């Protein structure tokens, strides 16, 4: 399958400024040398704790923020080097769905205008055709087209997210980046929205970059998974292989926290509780960034940064101890 998105050595650093003169006193390494590919038609999951850099990756990929270094290749185009005019031509082919549906919708615009606004900017459709297209998308995402004149506050959280999904699909994109799109919704609604994502993917042949901290949902949605920690990739592989046999201690700890519906499996599974908090990205620890919390840490982990390397077919991990019996 052809590659839709190829991220190579992506870095995004934010300056820390203090004082009346706003002098630069440090740097936040939000994303630090991240490389991955997204193949056409697949769903790639991006997981990790808050502060691991997931959202920064998403916003940098769609150029809502400019990368510090690295390449973002979308269908062969390097988005990092494109001028505004060229980037504008590519933008309709890649869309983003945000975490909080209400804050991403203009409260002064009704649903029909919210969904149809991209058509004003990126199409030549007349008013009648735009309304027909909006009504079609509302029906596809499970909204009554007669609600087009209603404003965001008149919809539930799930309906607001459906508006966001319809808006993202209105220009027939190839890549959709979903930044924790169900975390702000009621549990009773989350399954409906997840099923909607799968339905529209099958219908339109979409490619997803799906960001979440919900590992159960990621397993249900994704073909491959990238695990991030402190701005770097800790592990990457197929969802089936990664969930069946995780190789990185951080991935093991994350998976051990997923609730198990089977009481027998739950009793037999070992819960790994990590001590401490994720370090500050302004002062990452030397060596492996996970060494301050890893239960298997060795002296070499504090001195040398492990490289992401293949530990099984199509499975990579950044850990010095991946072959060690203690982490098997």
C-alpha cells in the first residue's frame, strides 16, 4: 500500500521565556526526533500519557504549528517547506477533528454554516449545491438535516462531535487526524462515535492518525500503534503484536492498567504501577527518558539513550533491555 504520510525526524521545541525582557531561559522539547509512516487506508494509533507530545505531533503534521526540524511528507509534498499558497491547496486533503467538540465550533454559526464553511474557501459550488452537500454529510454522520439552522449549544456533546466529523469530511479528505475525539464525551456515546469513524472510513476510504490515551479504544480502532513517552517514540508495531507481546517497560505498564472484563484474566495479570511523574520536557533526564520511572532500570539506561530498533518483524522498541529476561 502507498504511504500517505511520512514523518521523518520531526522535532518541535518551544522556547521558555521569563522576566520583563522575556529572555529565553530554556526549551520545551515537546517532540524530539519522531519518525513514522501512515499507509493509505490504515488507522495508526498514537498513545501515551498527557505531556508525551501526541497533540503536538498532530498539530505539527497539519501545520497548525511550524516544526523546528524534520520532514513531514504528505503524498510526496514536504509540508514543512511549503509556502502558504501551496499549503492552502493541500489543506483540503488533510483534516483534523479536535478533542473538545464545543470549543472547536464557533458558537455564533449554525450547524449548516459550520459544516459548509470549508466549501466557501475551497470549492466553487453555488449556494444550492452547498446546502445539498451539507444535508448529505449531516445524514451520513447521523444528524437530521433539518437541524442545520440550530446553533452548537442546542446540540448534545455527541451531536457536536458529529458536526465536527461532518465538517472534516465535507472536502473529501484523504487523511483525517483525530485528537482524542471521544475523551470529552459520555461513555454511553463513545461507542457510537467510534462506530461512526469506522463507517465513514469504509465509505470514503479514509486514512486515520488516531490519538488517544484510551488503550482499549486504540486496540479496537487501529491497525498499528505508536507509543510515545516524553516527546519520543518508545515502541511501535502492529496493534495485535504490541498488545499480545509488548517489549518496552512503559508499554507494559500502560497495558497493565487496561481493565480486563474476564475476572480470571484480571486476577492472573500483573499490574505495573509506575512511581513518580513524567519528567519535565524542559529538562529531560540523560540516557533513556524513561529511566526515572522504569522498574528494570540499569546503569546503562541512565548514561546512553537507546535507539528505536527492530525487535521483531515490523515491531520496534527503544530499550536497552528488550532482550533481557526481566522485561520479557
